[in-house]
């Protein structure tokens, strides 16, 4: 989540540094249904195998396959090009970041859906 209207990183114009992007790799596929700064946006990231979906306020805004040719090519054009394994399915930590401004998160849930049909 980012204040896309005020954050210089989001304003650079390539669309890969905005809310719901795969940061510096893939930009959202549709216009973002953002709520104004100060209101709560609902973000959902669903990962099933290598399939990833980013949802924002009930709208699917980005979809990709980890490790796919398209993602590998996009990673190769990003600042993560020298990070081994970046853009493939890696089990690890969840990172919540900010851009030096105030940020708040609430009601964060991480669920293992692998047992679901």
C-alpha cells in the first residue's frame, strides 16, 4: 500500500512502483480501485502453487505465474535481476515495508490454503 498520488516512487510513471504492483517487476493490469489516503484499503494476495493474484478492494488487479518466462523476463529488467531465485516460489518471510512515511496495518491474516480442494 502506498499513497500513489503523493509518493515520488509511485509517480515515476512506469506503474511498477504503485499499490498492488509486483514491486519493480509487474504493474497492475487494470486501473486501481484505490480509496483516498486516510481510508482503509483491503489488499489480498492469493498464492496457489506458482499462481499469484493481487486483489485490491475486491478487484483483481494483477495475476502472474511465478517462474514463468514472462516473470523471469520482467525480473531481468528490474533492480532484483541479481537476486538469486527472485520471482520464483520461495518459502520464507512476509515483508511489510514503508517509504519513510507513516504506515499502518490492521487485521493481517496469513492462511495456508493448501489443504482446500
